[in-house]
């Protein structure tokens, strides 16, 4: 990997907890590839985070490998970025322990996502779920990342990361870079549920027609778009308040074809919703096909993927170790010197 002092470091991660939707792709993964020339990018498969809710072991292993393959199929170049699996780098857990000693239970129990997940998984409210943001802070701070691309749902966690970095720096002296959020230029592309366009598209939607995953085949994609909720009028116009369903479809069409919203409105002028939905479905399916083919090819060569993961973990561990050694020295751990 090329190391250049001039490039800012950027860190992000995705949990291997099931299917990846086209919303995750447009909102996060696709941008990861676009950022790799401008920044020194470090991307992780966040399996340590995933086990804060119950996972089936074999499935988690499979999801980890599949997410790694998907990252690469979406254009993340392991020669340009550091690409690794979080649990392969022990420093994430080690720094979490130290940061735990400056994190307060009050601030962690106030996190919106902790409250939401506690309500949703009432039978499994565990310490890891509460500590999730401290682990996330460790991910970011270990690499001295200046930038973190995060969606709206992770903003509060990034704020906590900043607080912990500042708190540690104040107590022990300058150690961590205080990171900023990175908002992609085309951040208007928030993909909503096809079944209920007032909600964000989510793989945990009970209605499987609400979301399209990166593994859905052409027929499935088209069927889901055909069923997409629109409205009773029949004009194809971008108006998120008045026409959330149609606007969401226009957003998706724009994201997958690169055509502007205005161009798309023009293209579908005078056409019915049926034709429109079919065209959006086809555009998405056509864009997914090469990614799916590449992902399948990668998954057929596990040795190659294992090699990428191993090299990624080695690079990540080297970078992380530098920060962790500094932290251990600052807090007073004896190292024989
Ligand atoms: N919590 C993030 C999510 O679910 C994933 C994640 C883990 C992450 N560690 C991170 C994102 C560090 C940004 C930076 O979306």
C-alpha cells in the first residue's frame, strides 16, 4: 500500500449482519471506492460489533466473507486501501478497554441506538450493546482517522468518539486525532423503503418488498419495484413531501443511472407508473449484475480472499499498534523500559 503523509486518513466499517441493501450501497459502500484515491482509506468488516445482537456462528462467518467480497466487487481496491476484518486486529478490543475507563455509563445509556436496540432485543440487552459506541470510537481513533463517512444514524456515535478523544487528550496529553464526519457530496441520495417511503430502507424491515439487496436477482428486483408504493396521482415528479414514493424511485434511478432528476422527470413525462417502475427496476438490476458476477467470482476463490484479509489485518495491526503503544505509555502501563 502507498503511504503518503499528505493524504488524510479516513476510516469506515460495515457490520456483517445479513444482507446489504441498495440503500447501504448508495449511501456507503459505493462511496468507499470513490474516496480511495483522495484519502488514505481504512475499511473494516465490523464483526465485533455484529455480535452485540445474537448471530448464528456459521452465518456470521459466511456474512463476513461475503461482505469482504462485496467490498472488492464494489470497487474497493485492496492495493490502495487497508481492508480487513475487525476481529483479526486485537488492538480494537485492547483500546476499547482503556477507553471504557473514561466513558460514562450515563452517556452510553443515553445513545439513541442503544435505546432502540434495547427495545427491539429486550431479551438480550447486554454490556456489549451498551459499549458498542466505545468500540466504534476505538476503531476510528486507533488509525488517527481525520474523517469518518457516516450516515445520520451514526452521527451520535461519532460525536461520542470526538468527546472521548478530547477527554483522553485532556487527561493524558495529545494522543488522538479528533475526527470529523464526512458527508459525501451527493448526500441527497437517501434511499427509502419501497413499501413505506416515509421510512429508511432497511434489511430488518418485516416486509421483504420494502428493500432490495445486493444479491437479489433480476426477477426479484423487478418484482419488488413493481410493487413499490407510489400515490394515486400519475405524475412522475420529484416532490419528497407530497410524493415520497415516486421521489424515492427517482432518487434510486438517478443513483443507479447517473441521470439527473430533471432528466429522469423528462424521460418519464406522460408515462404511467407501471412503465416507470419497470424502468427503475431494470436500471437497478442491470447495475447489480456485474457486481454480483464479480462477487461470485471472488467467493469462488477463498484463498485469494483469505490472502487479502491477512495482508489487510497485518497493515491495520501495524498502524493500530503505534497508537495503542502510545496509549499504554500515557496511562502508565509498564513495558520494561
Ligand atoms: N456502527 C456502524 C454501523 O452499523 C459500523 C461501524 C463500526 C463503523 N465501526 C465503525 C462506522 C467506525 C464508522 C466508523 O453502521
